[in-house]
């Protein structure tokens, strides 16, 4: 990285990896503290639009989401997506990842009407860029087809009053999706 000694880059990487490990271990307070500090250092070293900065922002947003602070995660993911679209373009891998992150957070907040268009946008871009058989395209299809909690509530209510034949047919359909 321009302007940074190699040992500083290694420290930033190590701090990022440690924050990720703490997050995965459920130690959110410490992961957030380290993630915020790391983001500040990366922003200072690289600037606000650098890929490394955007990745640090995504990581911090993930830790916020995992800790239950979905509002803060949503705000940070929104910023990451807007910056990545502006700097890298709509079909850049980082932009598509940010699109998925924002959509996933909307899903967790029951904002399905906001999540589904984002998931469709990411899927359409991946199909154009990578084709239908690529692993990331298949993952995007899976994200879009993921069952949503409100679907189950409506289905359960409808099936409570359905005939045995209709219940069986519904179960067969559910196993196909």
C-alpha cells in the first residue's frame, strides 16, 4: 500500500483477522471495539473510497448485525453500497457483495419489500457477468429463493383450514423449492 510500511499493512490485516475471530466467537463488544479502531486506521491510511476501507466497513457492519444492532449495520451497509456503486460500478464483485449484505440486513429487519429488489439486482448482475452455472450466481438464486418468515405465517394460516389433499400438495411443493 502506498505510503504505508509493510509492517503497518500486516498489523492492519492482523487486527482485521482478530476482529473477525472475536466476532465468530460471539465476543461482539471486543470485536466492535477492534473493528472500529481498524476502520479508523484504514480510512486514515487509504482514504474513504479504497477497497480496503470498504471491506473494513463491511466487516464492522457484519459485527454490528451479529451483535443485534441492525440499525447501525443497515446504515453502514447502505454507505458501503453507495460508495462501491459510485467508485467501482454496479457490477463489481464488492458492489454485489454489499448489495447482498444490505438485502440480508433488510430481511433480518422484516423489510422484505426492500430486500427482494436488491437480491434480484444482484442475481441479474451475476447472471450477466458469470452465467447461470457459476457458484456465486447459484448462491444469489438461493438468497432470492430463501423462504421468508411471513410466507410461513400465511401458509400455516391457510393450511390450518385446508383439506388433507391440499395439505399434502403444499408439502410436496415446499420440498421442491
